[in-house]
């Protein structure tokens, strides 16, 4: 084992740079050379590579985004794309490749693992927290904190004007961010893709709150639930209350990572290098019951991470 490659793929997440830093410095301490492939799988296919040294990754621990850049590449998962990526790894004599990203990145990494002798290890970095095999992904804590900070500010306005606010957070397919952010911000209603929307139940909750003297409400909705603008109009019509929509958008992906996200980045990066040095490929690093572990890459691609729906009931109780 002499050369290690690093790539960031898919959506960016706070803590990706901290992960690159950890991988680079741990690998160099073990006598390995480290090379970063720029712009995700596209850069791997086109051999856009640059060396990473302990000095070149200085000052990025608290920096959001990724210094290696990232991009989505539909061509990568074609036979031709996978062959191009495999040739790049071979021509650059890359013995191990660490992929920093989410579930989509790992599906691509799993396909690539069948086309190359290079050992591949994944590090979960995603604000969606939807990667099977880890209790938490790098960047999730930061995204939740970002959402809660904004929701707290909006609640001030909601209370001042006796208004209902629907706050749309990221989460096209999964509701981990909406659920955690909603509970932490004391939302009266939380809407997630995993549970069918019951509009009458939402209206009933708002009317019950009004009867108790609670004139404002916060509804946190994952973007994947559907058209939140029409939902706002529907609730306003049925309750007679003013309803406003606030879409938090891409602000949730950016910003300086929290201490929690930085710590996971350091621990995951160290474990990934350790796995490669031990000859263990086709694995992802994860956090399970407080311990840093690795699990099978193919397994994490096949199994959907369960969401604790019991937390919705807890959210309702806490918001009464």
C-alpha cells in the first residue's frame, strides 16, 4: 500500500473538508501518498487529480463545502464510465480509494468495486443522515443546528403576529432532518415523506392549539412531502389563520461544521485509512452504539435505514 485516493461525491455536507484533512494527515503519518480527485466521479473518470499533503489541507477543518469540489455524473455508472474510472485508478497506481458522500455515492462506489482491484472504503457525509450502517453521518448535526437556528428566528415572528409558519427543510426522500430539527425546535407539526399527510389532522391540531390559547404554530416539513405552497393555502382556508411558507433551502448544506461533525470527520477518516491499510475494501465507516465500525458496502446500498417513527408521537406530546 503506497498511494491513497480521495473523492467527494454527490451533495456537499459540512465536515467534508475536515474529513479530507483527517484522511490526508493520518495517511501521511503511515507513509502513504495521498491524491485527491476533483469534482466527484467526473474527475475520477477524467483523471483530474492533485496531491494532498499535510500542509495543503491546513486551515480547512472548519471550512464548509469541499476543496475537492463535487458534481453529479450520470455517465459514471454506465459501463463506459466505470471503465474510465477503473483505468484512472490503475494508471495512477492508486491502491486504495476513500469515497466521501451519501447513499448515491456509495451505490456508485459499489459498482466501481467490481471493476477494479483498488480497495474502496466509503465515509458517510450527508445532511440527510439516510445511510444504512451508521447512526449518524458527517454534516447531519450541522444541518440540524442550522435548521433549528432559523426556525427559532421564525418562531419569534410567528408569535408576534399570531401566525402559522410552514418551514420547508431538505429531505426529498427521507425525513431524518425534518424530524430531528422539528423536535429540537419544538414544532407543533412535523411532516415527513415516510408518513402520508393527513390534512384534517393538521387542521385539527391547529384548532386545538388555538382553543388552548396557542395562536401561533410551527410546521416543519421535509421537501419530499409535496407542494408546501398549496398546503399553506389549504390550511389557511380551513383554519382562518394566516399561514406563511419559509423555505430554508441550500443554507442547510453550507457553513462551518459543528464540533460534532468535525469530530466524526476525524474519527471516520482515521478508521477509513486503517481499513485500507488492513486490506479491507468494499466497506463503509460508521457509528454504531457509540463505536466506530465498518460494514459491508454492498449491504449499505441494499438496505434502507429505518427512521424511528415513534419520535413523531414524542414531538406531538412535547408540543402540547
